[in-house]
């Protein structure tokens, strides 16, 4: 009976078993169906995402603003300090002078290895040159074959970065532009089987797990480079540690590998990898990472720097070499060990690199968003006509500016030193705005918009509108000298009290700043000494309407044509006055000032150029500009600017004009040499009295700049001029006592007169009567006094 019961139970189990199997299969098929039903559409969706985001490789690349390339030529005024400043700004490093981006120095000889770059006129190839400096000039330039060169250009410094919506610093590089050691070393550390796997690497996972277990902590990851790329942010995958995220990462990696070749994947990784953070600015890609950590181009990196850059990939914050140098050193040495193990470096290089310092810069490299806010503000303003702001930011363009890093540094230093020395409890805090230009082409080489040079916001060099005072006087005299039949530098003008009728029973009685009148003086002295009364007489003869028209033509400045304009009664910025003075400094050329030389697209092709050659000066303009320049050279040598000579700047033979507004609220100086013009304003934002004159405020900043800035002496050409020895109202012989040598417009020199003969001295009398003056008739003067006073008796004041 028991046996029968047992058999029945066994029979029942046998009948039920196929049912359970059928159910299991059904459930399995249903699960597979559901999975496929979800997975296939999801995979197709992810495939579309890969195509849209990865396939087009659309990164938002910031627009970069560059300084001008340093152009070297024999005869160029340049000293060793300035050359080093330029090289440092362009991220050159002391080294062997053979690797790109390095230089070496032996006395006055510099071996420099430049990097290739794109400029407004095309691509400039890298080259090694030897530059010899002698006597603060470039004596010679030779290439690596010892061939003499007429000119050589060094790649420029980056001075600003204009970002788009994302604050991402990135510079795209092609795979072939990345050092081989960086490519192979990255694979050795992060993904040894990169060239053979299909997106995920099971063998790599096992190897990483073994290394981590033996090390007692995580030292090597199991994700492939393709997986890291998928979660880098390019494809929108987060970094949270979940099965969903990991599954999505694996699917993305498989799809990327199925669609693209290894070279494309690796290039995308090298441009996308996250390598650091500066405030809100994320550093992406190995090229930007190299600049950020080492201040160097990728091609300039040493073995140990390559190893550190690879090591930082694992965790830019954790292995930050500036904050955590010990962790960074350990990680770098681990990478060096992997390189050595995989035969990428030999024993000697491995041992050398282990002993080397980390090699990171104290501060982040040239990835700063804006190192020179006042200058970049001017760049933005000049580009606004052709490029709306949103068209520039994040567009991947290269803006080639005219900034000279050495001139900018010297201008900033002069502002800091001078204003600190002028600070006083008796006056409100001083501010400044200044512009420095190249007199040959109108390029703006330096701009300072605040005594806090890194301060963003109000740019006093461009936006501050302040009374210009005597800075306008040279243009009054320019119009006078344009009438050579009526005026010359030797013309006598009256500096006695003057009254100008304004109508409606109103009058104007300007006086001189020293409270004195100076009688009849030569026009050159009236300008050099900045006499108001003489200038007003000349200006009224010239006509304020013509003065207003002139400054509109030269600088686009609209001014009210009233008599007060003669003495500078108009508010203008340093930039506007620099544009006006550029006419004089350039020798009579109308040169539009420009901070931008050109704009290049992402491929280095010129989109726009702004560095056009100015039209040659018209003959009459050139002659009048030369005469004013000569008068303003005298203003420095014997007039209001004599402090510059005492400062040792007489060697530059500069021309310059001081300016002071009423009550000493504004201090101005405009001065130029053979190479540079600088216009400077010093005052305060509250428009309060400073107690400073042009010579005691702004001119001191000018002196501080040109005491360091290499610049050629100012030499005024004689074309169209006739230099003559002059006495009274005539030309005369050079040996005449009291004669002065003055330039006249050719064909308009006054008539010749021989040396005046002194009146004979009466010999009657003598003895004690002559000792006490009784032997001289009333009204007699010495011969020298007669010569000086005669013109005042003979000439009719204007």
C-alpha cells in the first residue's frame, strides 16, 4: 500500500514538472521580450544621442585675445629687461633655447626657439633664432644656420579669454599635435587595452582589481577611456555611482566604439577631459590643462610634467599639485612607474624624472578670463561694430590686438609707483587713465583705466570725460602756423592782459596761471611756456570755429566753438586726446587709433583686418606738425616740462604738453618720442581739487613709463623747413649776440639783417661820478638789454 502511495506521488510530480518548466520559459520569454522591447528603443535613442552630441563634436570654444607678436629687427630699441618681460608674458621659459617655447641667454646673446602661430597676414612657422643686443638695441638676428635675418616675429601672449554661456577653458588640438608620450602614457595608466577592446575591457577590470587589492587601496580604475569619455559630460551622463548610470555608460561606450575609429575617440577624450577648476572656470582638455598647471604649451612639457598631467586625470581636486603637492608627487611617480614598466621611458630618464620637482606654476597659467580689463574693454568697443557681444563669446575666434606686454607692464608699474608717492591726506584718493600708442601705425600698445589695474568696471582711459585745459593749445598754434605768410615760430605775440567781448554785455578776461603778464614774446615761447593771454590773442585771430572744425577732423571730437575753447574748455577722455595728439606724433598723418589688428577664425584664417597702412601726411600738414613738435620739444627742454630733463629723459628729445584744469582738479600730460605717444590724466572721481598741475601729476606718470620703456629719440625731419638764425624780426648771422636758430616754412623766412651795432658808450666823465652812474644818461641800457627789449619796441602786438 505504501509502495502504491509512493508511486502515485512520483507520478504527480512528473505531471507537474513540465508545467513549471513551461511557466518558467514563458516568464523568461516574457522578460526577454519586455527587455528587448525597452532596450531596443532605448539603445536607438542613445545611438541618436551619440550621433548628435559626439558625432558633431560641438564644443563651445572661447574666443582668445592676443597681444601683438614681438617683431625683432636690427636697430630696434630693446633692452634685456624688456625682452625678458615680453618672453615671460608669452609663456617662454628659460631652458636650452632649442625646444619650442624656451630661451637661453649668454650675456647679450639670446637663443630663442619660437612656436608657430597664425597672424593676420598668415601662418608664421616656428624657428630658432639668435638675437644679439648691444647698447639697448637689437644688433643682429640670425637663424639656426647662422644666416642674418632682417626681421623675426615671436608668438604673442594671450591677454584675455572671452567665454560663452559655459565658463569652460578649452583649446582644441589634433591628435597629431599631442606629444606621443602623453598619448601612450595615458593609455598605459588609464587603459592599456584601448587599441583592442570594443568599449569595455573585462581584462582591464581584472587587472585593476588585482592591483587595487595588492596595494590595499584604489590605485587604478577599471573604466576604459571610452567609458570615461561617455561620462565626461560630453554625452550628459552624470557621475553618480548607480547601476543605471553604469549601464548607460557601458551602452554609450559600446555605441561610440561601433561608430568611430580609435583615433577619433582618443582625440575627443584629449579635448574633453576635465583637468582643473579656477573659480567658475572649468579647465577641459590637455592643451588648456598644460597652460593652467605649467604655463606651457603641450609641446614644451617635460617627461615629469607629462606624467603629472596624466596623474591629475584621476582626480584634479584630490591631486591638485598646488594644494596637495604630496599627493600629486606620489601620483606622478606612480605614472612614471607605469611609463617605465611599459618601456615608454628608459632607466636614466625614469630616475631623472623621479628626482625632478613638480614643475607647476605658482599661479594658474594664461587661462585667466581677463588679465587686462581696461585694454580688453577697448578691444570689445572696437569690435562691437562688426561683432555683437554674443557673436564673440565662445565663438573660437582669435583676436589679434596691438598690446605690447612690456609697455603695458611699465605703464601699470608707473601708475602704481607715482600715485602712491602722490597720495596725501590733504587730497582725495587719486585715480588715473592713460593710453600709450605706437606713433608709426596708430596701434594702442597699453591702456590703464584705474590705479587698481586689474579692476573691472569704469574705464577712465576711455569713459572719463574731464576738462583738458592747455592740452588743446598746440592745435590753436597749429592752425596759426598753417598760415606761414602770417605766423611763424619766431612771430612776436602779445602776452599782456586781454579782454574778449562775448556779447550781451559780457566779456572774458583770462589770465596766466602764474598771475603775471610777460609782455611781447615769440610764438614758440608762448606755446612752450603755455601763456594763456598770448594764446587767446592767437586763437581769436585763428577763429574758434576753425579750432572746433580741426579737432572734429582729426579726432571726431565735437566741441562748442566759443572763445573758451582756445584754452581747452571741453571735456574729453585720455583716449580721445590720444587720437588728437596722434596727428602730431605721427608727423601729420591721420591715423585712426586701433587696439585690434585683426580677427582670425577657428582655423586661423583672417576674417577682418584693422591694421591698414595710414595715408601719407599731406605736405602742409607734415610741415605744420614738425613746427609744433619743435615748439613742444622746447616745452620740455626749457618750458613747463623741464622736470623730464632732470629725470634723465633729455636723451629721448621728447615733445610734450602739460594741461591743468581750473582749481587743479585735473592734471594732464601728452608727450611723445620717436616710437611712442602717451596721454595721461590724473585726478579723482569726486571732481575735487587735487593741488596738482600737469607737470606735478600726470607728467610724473609719463616719466615713470619712459624711464623704463625702450623708445627711440624723437628726431624731427627738416623737409619743408628752413632753419635760420633770428634776431628781432629778421634773420641774421649765427655769430650775432642773442640770435636764436628757428625753423621757418621754406620760402617764408623773414628778411636778412646784419647784427645790430651797440650804441657807443660815452667816455666823458669818469672817476667817482661814473662809479655811481652819474656818467650815464637817463634811459641808457647795456647793449644786451637793448637787444632783448628792441623787439618789444619795434613789433606791433597781435
